C-alpha cells in the first residue's frame, strides 16, 4: 500500500517503506536507532502504541489525550508522536457521529483512538470490553459511559473476527461463535453504522452481518488506508493517493 503510494507520488526509490519486527523489550532502543539509519518515521502497530507515545520527545494534543501513538516522525534529532488512527476513524465516519449514541468495543490502543475520535465528533460514547474492569477504567478516564444498549454507531476495536477474516477458506454460516461474544448481538444488530477495525484476507463476519442488517459499514482496510495516508502526509508533505492505496490494500490492480 505504501510502496504503491510512494510510486504514484514519484517519491520512490528515494523513499521506501518496510516492515520491522521488534519485541516489546527492544522497542525503545530500536526506535531511537532508526533516525541514524535514514528513517523519516514509522507506523506502529499493536502491542507498541503506548510505548510509541512514551518514547517520543513531543506529541500532538490528540496523541497525548488518547494516550497512544501509531505514527512517529524523526526530525532534527527528536521524535514526534501522532495518532493517525483517530484521524482515519473520524474521516471514515464522515461526520455521522454528531449527536449519535456510539459503542466502542475494546479497551486497547485502537479503542482509545476510537473513543477520542467519536467523542470529539460529538457522539455520546460508551465502552464495552470482555474484561469489565478495563472498560470501566477507560470510561472513567475519558468521562464516557458503559451503556451497550441500542447504539447507532458501533466500532469493533477488539480482535474478534481476526482469525476468521484470515482463514484460507471462508467460515461457514453467519453470526459465528466469535460474534456471539459481542454485546451488539444480544437483541439483534440494529446499528446505523458499523466500523470494524479488524481486517484480513476477506470481509469480516461483523461487516457481513452489519450489511445483512442494513447498516452502513466501514471496514478495517478503509481505516488502514486512511491512517496510512495521514502518516504519509506527515512524513512527505504530499497529499496521499488514497485510491491507489485502497486498490493496493485490497489486492486490486
């Protein structure tokens, strides 16, 4: 996705994008070494988003408020943290959050970004997590609720559905056992908008169920594209070619 975008922007081969695996214990040391190796910045995935904020010298107001970062930029010997997950979620919802009741499922770094983005967008935000104590702590921190009934907007920031979305063969049936763990299926899915931050080789079961229920949907690949585009804009100063990035993310030519 990023490689395709850099080519479209005529920035390659001077600019390139690569994956680096790192253990939590080695994360800070690795990040501090990257500017010396010519890196302009990095995207950060789970489980490192809280560490990314901690290692930064400066951070955007959003990243500080969220308490997590997924984008680090190296400039003038300093590390700056941003949270483009929140930017992507807000853009993908396209203003539909204002005045709506929203439910964020999850309590990790992505959930924090979703809660902040929805709250800033004017939604009445509530949180659910399989570990109730984590939901309660996050709700208290962001001063939001815990009401899971009848949300108009649902955001899945858990890993529920990840395995099924990446299986070689699609799962059989609908509303599989993983989905039964989610509170939005207690009385049937009636949300207006469903966003699933999970993505994989195919459409997630949650997105398929939401479409069947007549909801508007935003899948994890759309959020991935938008957060990646926001990061590219920070690093290069260029407007990201989102259509090119979508096609690459979805394996289209």
